């Protein structure tokens, strides 16, 4: 399932750091999968970062296969 990624400037610290799912905010301590690259900037500073999502079948609505 393809879900639009939020602006990198609006991400929480856990999501920006790759510790939490970009879609639901749940911890990725049990594993995650790449969701893409969130882009954004504040002034002249680019904040682009690779973000991650829950593994399929783990209950995240964005990665559900049903």
C-alpha cells in the first residue's frame, strides 16, 4: 500500500531517528521496513531522511494487507 509521507520538518524525534513507524508512531524495536524518503527543509537546511514503517501484518493500517 502506498501512503504519502509527511514533510520531514513535521516528524517526531522517534520517527525522524528511525525508531518509530512513520505512519502510526509505534516502536520499530521488533523490526520495520523502509517506507521511503521524507523530504523537507527549515530555511536553508535540508531535513531529508529515510523513514521506516511497521512490518506487514503487525497491525499498522498503512501496511495492512487486508
